[in-house]
């Protein structure tokens, strides 16, 4: 810890001496300009050995001496600046005092600015690159460090990165793309960049990435990764800054890669509409046409599947449509698939009701009503139905009042049965009402005695009813 403290003090002292109103040409001195060139070059060789092995603590003292003597080294490289940045960033990572870390960060920024000043002044002329490209490189690296390590305010970092983009153009280093994209999104979100500025920034970043993906074989993979990152970052605000044309360009490749996939259509069409695409746009019209066809086919498929899995509901639908035979067929399908006795009773009753009330299949209706009653013994509704069928039959079953009255007795017996097994007050009320009505249609006493019959005797009904009843009569 004491060693780091000592190093920190030395760095600050050195920074103050070197950058206190020092003219640019003094900042860019070379070995040949120093008081002892041979000694300066020795410090250079010694610190470089340690720096190359990343032993930055050991490199620091000799780097300070080499830099103080000749910031521009031999004038053909900016290595004293770039190595100094690495050494100081390493020191900053190990420092725990936030105030001291901030001071080292300022020193790092000073080294970036010094390198740029020397390149602009022509004091450093690197043989393998132009001054402008090298300045763009330093600006990009500076902006990257400002964002990720030096924690510089966004406004200053943005300005540095934008300078890097302006200087570098398509030669801008790939590391610039990600932090600049993040700053743009942050600034737009916080209303410090306009929609137009954000779109322009995005287009510039993609232009750089695409150029290098096509022309920079050595770093192609890095630019591809940077482009993916930029697109993911801008996805946070793309709905707010881009229009229909942008999303068409973005989504068209996904559509063309799998144009018959309904899930792709389902995803893309709402996005296009949300971003302002309207009817008449060729791309939207094409997708909507295909999606409408798919939706129609899908709805038909789902309807068929629904019908296959819900025969009882389809039976109800067919009944409402007047397809009584079709309704019965569906109820029979429901019966075959059902295991719950209560539900099966309901299906049997529905079949019985259709057969008796709509198709005149009275005998079959009674059979199915009794099937329902067997499965649900405390349910009076099946007996009410049979009573109604008997009541209706009493109008035509027999040649005289006596034989028709015997059928009425059978109907009344079913109403009584209904209320005896079912505690539902509604059933009781309905049964009593119908019994009251049909009591007026019982056989007359005179007709009963005319046939040598008496009350309490057994008699068999005619027609399809075929019931044996206990004879009752009304006076008359």
C-alpha cells in the first residue's frame, strides 16, 4: 500500500511539472532534444521491457524519466503516451481512494490529449499511418476509456467519440461503436439528443460496421460483433426514432428467409403497422395478404379441432341452426367420450328432448329420458319430459274420452314422479301446475263405470305409451 502511495505521489508531481502551462513543442520533445539522449534512451529500454511483460509497477519509474526527457521518443512513434496510459490505468485500478483515482484519470486524459497535440503539430510522424488516422485512433481509445474506465460525464465522452467518428470515418476502430451507441440511447432517453440526431448516429455506426465487414478481413469478426451490439442497444429506442421504411429494411431479410412461416408474418405485420406503415405499402400489403390467407386456414383448422374436441357445444350450435339430427349425432359423440354420469345424463336428456319435441320420435325419446334418469336418480326433468310427451299423446291416443283419459293418468303419474325424486322447488311448482291442468282431462266417472271399471283398478294405455296405470276419474 505504501508503495502505491509513493507511486501516486510521484505521478502527480510529474504531471504537475510537465503540464503546467507547457508549450506544445516542449510536450513533444524527442531523445535528440534531451540534455542526455543516451540516458533517456536507456530509461526507455528499461521501462519497455517491464511494460511488455505487463509489470507496470516496475515500469513506472523509468517510464516517468523517459517521458520527462522525450515525450515523443524518437519522433516516429507515440509509444511514451500509449505506454503511459496503460501504466496509469493499471495504477488507477489498484487505487482505492476515489479522489486519487479521479486525479489519475485526469492524468490519463492528459496523455491522450498530449499524443493528439504532438500528432497535430507534426512532432510525431508514424511511418505506417497518417496523422489523421492516428488521431482518430487516440480519440476512439480515449472515448472508450472515458466511458468504461474513467467514468467521464456523458456529454464530454460523447464529444470525444463524435470527434473520433468524424476523424476516422470508415476507418474508425470497432471499439468505438458500442460505447457511442450506449451514449446515444442514454442521451435520447434523457431528451438530450433528438430523434433525427439519434437516427443519424445509428446510420453512421452501421455504415462503418458494414464497410469493414466487407473490406477489412483482419477485423471483420470484430466489426460484426460490434454491429450486433449496436443493433441490440438501439433496439431499446428504435420504436421511438424509426419509421416504416426503417422497419421494412430491417425486417425484410427475416421475412424473405422464411416467407411462408406464419409466425414470421404474425410478428412482422403488427410491427409495421405500429411504425406507421399503412394499406397501399407494397411490402405490408404482401404480408397482410399472406397472413389473411393463413389466418383463414388456421381459423378453419382450429374450428375443426374445437368441434372434434367439443361435440356437446357443437350439438348445441346445430340445434340452434335447426339441424336436429346433426345435434343428436354430436350428443352421441359426446356420450361416447364422456365418463362423468351427470354430464352423460344431460346428453341423454338433450337427445330425448330433441327426439320428442322436434322429431316426433316419442318412444326413443322416452328411452333416452329414462337413461338420463337412471344416471341421475334425483333429477326430475326427464320425468317431466315424459309427462309432456304423454300429455301430448293423450289428445290423439284413443277413440274416446276414456282411452284418452287413461293416457292423461300416465302423464300425471310422471309429473308426480318428477317432484318426488327432485327437491328443486321449480320442478315441484311446474309439476303441480301441469297436474292441475291435466286433472281436468281425467276419465269421467260415468265412462269408467260404463266399462265395469272402478277407481283403483289397473288399466293399460293404448298407442305407443303402453303404460299400466291405476284408474282415477273425475265426477261427471
